[in-house]
């Protein structure tokens, strides 16, 4: 421990982060050991670089162009053609589902992992169980068990595993066809670039965004596990969309037929100024442009059929060839900074609870990896059939438990 402590002191001095050890002597031995391990695992060069980037004005001169898409319900005779290709691949056990479930249900007033949240159906099933019901139903249809990989976070991993164990994994078998792995994390820093200390005396970490999914899948050994299971295609979606269709033979058929390694679902924007990211070509490569980056003129532009040129919303429903995931997982994506409110322990040992943003967290976006491929397929689907997110409390009136519940009940004909 002494050698480690000396090594840590040297590292912290080099990066002007000595404050991290200010209260080291007051911590119990277990926490001291954990803090040392944290410090030794941090890439301080990366954190310095990310902090310095927050001070730079971002000049964006990317060339943005509309991106082609297929409408699932205007494929005509091609619909069956694509569907049959996809069905065969699913029957052959080539598909795995990945659910990103690292978040807490705090915004919903729920104390626990978001996946354990009950949206208010008569069945009182959690989001996890709703997704599991769907996977089991689809598996039965194709005569297979679709392996399910669930990404948790350090914050909710223990509770998530306990929840599944308590519910006997909803009929799945742990380490045979249901697997859990953890999302990566990065330290939060203040406006001076100092790493924050949490109430537990440890470095305050925040999840590294859904773009960390590729690296987490590779580093955790899950990609290797998928290869052992002979998986070729991986559907990645979020836990908070209770209508997510993880098993879609048409989407798979399109990807296989067009020989692309990425295929995504989109829904048309509700209106030109809906605050969603949309698919586009960025400097000739596939990408997603955030609503904040689009001018009013671009947002309102239409084609000869009156369709929005930039109208295909990215809804976090993505199908990847396993080779693409492996490749993306070996090259970290660029990080974006978000200015957030964060509680921390100051140099005097006092808890600071800010009432306005005071710290940067760094996260990667899953869609930044799209630029790594030459081409991808976009399949437009119907909002009412595939997109019922639970992001806000009912007070918001949109993307909340009551709207998701209504969409779910309508789709499955559960309405009273």
C-alpha cells in the first residue's frame, strides 16, 4: 500500500490534483484502498484534454446533407423479400439483444434502476419484464432463445442483479442466455479542472454515455461470449422504450441484403422543430445531427414529396454486425462535455449542494461511431408501434409513464 500511495502522490502532483488525497487519512482502510485503485485507473491525460476542450469554442464547418431511408410500410413487394432473409437469420440463432440499462429512475420519482420501474399497467410489470416478455414471445415465434445482454452501471449494477435474481431472471438462465456487464465511467471535474470528490470520500464518477457501449461490450468479454454463441447481429436499444422491437426481420433483411454493418430505425419528426437528433450525411459519412446544430431553414426544408429533408429521428434502435461492434470497441469515441449540477465534498470536508450547474461530465454518443462506416441503412417505422419512451415524470406530459402506458396498451390492445 505504501508503494502505491507514493506512486499515487507522484501522479496527482504531476496533474495538479493533490486535493484528491486531502481527506485520505480520515477514510477507513477499505475506502482508502478503493481510492488508490480509482486513482491508478484514471487516464489523467485524457481528463486534462477533455477539460481543456471545454474552454475551446467549437467551430463546426461540417458539410451536412440529407440521408436516404426506406419506409418499412412502403416497401411493397420488397417487404416480404427482406422479411424472409431476416427470419432465416433469426431462426439460425444469429441475433442477440443488448439493453442499455445503466440509468436510475430519479426523474420518475423512482428509487432504483430505471428498468425496475412500473409504468402503471394493470399487470404492474417493470420495464425489464415488459422487454423480457417481448423477447420470449419473439424467441418462441422463431424457435430460438434470443440471448439478452444487459448493460448496467456501477450505480445500479448490484440492485439490477438482485432484482433479476429475485424474479428468477423472468425465465432466462443467467450466464447461459442472459448476461450482465457494466458501463464505463469517467471522473467529473469542476470549472477549474479539479476532479470532484463524492460524499463517500471517493472520486465522483459519471457514466460515460451510451457511446461507451462498444468499448464496454469488448472489454467485458461480451463480444467474445457472443462469438461463442455464433451471434452475427446485435440489436442495441434502451431500457426506457417499452415498445422497442429488438427482433425485426425486416431490419435484419435490409442490413444483410444491402451488405451494411449498421442498420437503424427512425421515426419521422412530429414537427420540423421537434428536439431530436436526426440522421444525416456528415462530410459524406453517415451520422446524426443534434437539433441544436440545425438551422431553422434546414429543419423546415422539404423534398419534392413534401417530406422533411432532415426528418428521420434517431430513436436508439440500432442493429450492428458483430464485427462492427468489435472494431468500434477498440477505438474510443470522442467525448462531449455536459455542464451539470453535482454535489461534492470541498477542501474543508463540507458537502456542497449546488443550485446551478457547477461541473463537467464527459460522455460519448453511440451515433458518433456511425461515421466509421461507409454506408448504413435507415428504416422508418411508426412512432405508435415502436417508440414509447419513459424519460420524464407525468408532469411533463410527454415521453412520460402515462404516454408510454397509453401507447403500450393501444399497441397490445390492453385498453379498457
